[in-house]
């Protein structure tokens, strides 16, 4: 993994020994590499350099202000799904004219907020939403720029929970219905169709579904233009997968670009992409400490101080995360790596062969930069981890570990 790897059997993030960060900040802690973020952003954004574009980072994958600031300095826009994400994004310095707002269930107050911020466009996901947006915009005396999120009905061949472009999914509108809805939008006074949007799923490791989807959507754009609906933005969503194992091969961003760019060029549109995981996933790790080793006649358990509340992906999707000892030795053993949460599902790995560790050793859960901290919760009243950003040989805490005060913030006793 670029910028995250061993030097003489000790794990480093850039020039920082991970062990030193653990000793200084405590565990569990998310550790991100600035250089890795830059590397992955440029790999993705650079692949599309033939066309005018906005690379709108999917904020849901990793939303710390310092990370968003870093990406804004690289020229990123943002793909957001709530008023809260828009707030974060703007606070971090990403210009509002590079923000798109998706989501099947936008509330009116969120629409008002987004309109008042002057975001680039709303990715509208239903006819009902279109009507509500029109009336909210009227109330504010504004015109909402929109793209319709269309559902091209292609199978991205990924985990069912993160497939979003099939007819059976709640997202977007059927591509066959899109034409009628665009005509309706064109006749509404306070919305202006300026784009088209699709997003077929996440952790996609075969680029052909993108080709199929982009082709279908490009055909729609041609039909719309014949009817005088000028589509300026072609928003191809996110979803490009990453390697979760060190030796796994996944498509390059360039190979994705080769599928999408020809359509965009032919249409003369501006391209929007919404990569999340591809940029953040392999830019961060979750550092945890081995609390106890428990052996019985069937199993050896490594009980670590991170739990499913800190990193949900293994429990929720049965997702594979590579886990390595921070200081590696020669002997290995087969273990279950489990968290402290009172749930049988609080397991990071079953029957995993891993470098042998003892009580007090650090372990790193790799590829944890995307959908790691952002999906963390306080379940079991656990304090969410700190977040640290590494830059060369320096590191800085970019979010404090939760405190007891954070845990009960806003709670009140019943007031008679
Ligand atoms: N655009 C839209 C409209 C999305 O819904 C998503 C992700 C993205 C972009 C970014 O997708 P990415 O490039 O990161 O694949 N929690 C799950 C992933 C959920 C993805 C939701 N939507 C996981 O941990 O695998």
C-alpha cells in the first residue's frame, strides 16, 4: 500500500512509526496519510484530465475537516448526502459551486440549507422530491439546478448491500421514466435541469458495468437534447473498488476513465465523478491494541481494543480487512480477531493466519480510511476513536477521542 508499509519489520505511515503514534495518542486510533490521500486523489482525478471535470469526493467515506481541507487544496469538489455533510464541506473550504447533493430522502430544511449555500446541483431521486424542491426554491426565490439520478439497471457485481443501480434498489428513477420526469422538470419554474446522474454501486472491481451504464445514460442525454433540455453535467457517480489485500489486482482509475471519457467527449458535457473509497480507503488504517489472548481447545482469540462500533465493515458486510502486527516477527498462528463489544458479530477476522502477537502488541487494521470512522458509533457507550493525520515525519491529532462529556452531550433528566 503506498505510504503504508513495513520498514525493517516495523509498520510505518510515511516517515512515522505507527507504534509511536499508538504510544502517544492511545488506541484505538484512525491514522491517515496525507501523501496517500494526494496519491489516490491524483490517480483518480488525473485519469480524467482530457475533459473538463469536477472530482467530487464522496464525503460519507471520510469526512474529517482536515481531510476535506486537504482535498479542497487539491481542487476536489464534494458529493454530499445531508445538510450536515454540506456544512462540513463548506466549513473545510470546498467551494459551494463544486458541491452536489444526493440522497433519496432529502428533507425540506436540508434543501433550504443547500439552496442558501448555493451548491452546484441537487441529484434528485424521485418525482415527489422534484415537486418539493420546486416549492422550497420558490419560497426562497431561487432556482434549484438539478440532475435526475437515473437507474440504468446494470449489475455492478458487488455486495448486494452496496449495489445501487438495479431496478430493485431504492435509489434513483428508472431510466425509462427519466424522460417524462425531465419534461416535467423543464416546465417547473423553480428547478432547472442541468445534469444527469447515476451511481451503480460501490467497491466495483470490473469496469464493464460502468461502460454499460454510461452508454445507457449517454443515450438518454441525446434524447433529452433533442427535446431542448440542455444537459451540461454528466455525473457518473463513484464506486471504483480498491484492493483490500496487498497482492490483489484492481482496475486503475485510467481504465475506468477509458470507459467513461469517450461518452463525455462525444456529448461535450462537463464530467462529475464521485469517488469515495478509491481516495480514502487505502489512505488510512485503524490501529488497535491486543488486550488479551484467550485460547481454548478449538480456537485462539485475539481480543483487541477496537470494536464493531469503531469499524463496522467486517460485522455489517462480512468485509475483509487485512490485519497485521505493527512489529512483525517470524512465527504465525491462526486466530479469531475480535472486539470487546457485547455482540457475537463483533469480529474483525475469523481463522486468520497472522504474525503471532502477545498481550499489549499493536495490530493495524488496513484499508480502513473509507467508511471507517464515518460509520463509527457510541454503541456500548464506547468513546469513538481519535483521528490522526500523518505528514512525512510529523503527525497531528485531527479529531480528539470522544470524552465522557461527548457521550452524554445533549442528554437531560426528565423535567417534571
Ligand atoms: N456517490 C453516491 C451517490 C453514493 O451513494 C456513493 C456511496 C458514492 C458516490 C461513493 O461510493 P464509493 O466511491 O466510495 O464506492 N458503507 C459501505 C459503502 C456504502 C457506499 C454508499 N454510497 C462500505 O463500507 O462498503
